[in-house]
């Protein structure tokens, strides 16, 4: 069962992170981030915008999967304290496809010195799913797309078309669904 919570303001984000820490089963969370793509006149991505949303997925004590969709966009230049402390916590394992890149961008966009000082690929508590799958013979190349990884491991292709949508403070139901699954 998948339960999704959207958190916007600093107080709500801090409360949501505290609640997650109280009900998390185990020490591993899924992490992803969404940002707007900067495209050239031919529609080719030339850069990325600042991170707008951070998704954190975890299994709770009732064995349900919970997903926090956390709005960090707009004029925000620092993350709420509880979220920043969570991201710096070496006792939490962060898993995701190319998650070390997401953590690097989070550190850069929100000037988190402790995270910027460390190569995110070398953090022992960071699990890049492509590397994990390659080390287990599932794929030949660790730089695999999540849609293929999903198809190979779960037998179900993942629609990534909303990845390039505009990520604003108010998400459509389709964006919420995409972000939760992603």
C-alpha cells in the first residue's frame, strides 16, 4: 500500500521528517529529486534548474510504503533543519537511481557544506541502483535508466514522460503519482 504526503512549508517539512524518523522500518530510504530542465531552441536539455521537489520513500512499521513529496523550490536557499540533518545522517542509507547525483545537486543548490565536502558516490550509505544492479549481473552498464531497471527487475516498464514536465509548487495528480513511483 502506497501512502503519499505532500509537505510545503518549513514547519510542515520538519514535522513530516520527524514523523518519518519515528515510523521508519529499517534504515533505508529511497531518494529522488525533481528540477526543471533548461532546453535550447531545439528542445535539447542544456542545463538544469534548481531542485524543486525532493521525494523520500520508506517502509513504515505497518509495512506500508510512504512517500514524502517535499517542496523545496521557489526562493528557498536553505533546507529546513530536519531535512538537512536527515540528508547528512550517515546512519540512514539513501537508495535511488543515480542518487549520488541528486545528493550532489541538493548540496550545491542549498549550500550544504558538510555534503559538498564529500564525494556523494563514495558515501558508504549511498546506494546507486544502477551500480547495485551491475554488481549483481542484472545490467552491464551502471549508467542504466530507471525505466529499464524497473522493467528488468520488476517486469514493468516505467513511464518517465513527466520527468520533463514543469515542477511547480502545485503538482498535478499525474505529477504526484509520477513522483511517488519514481
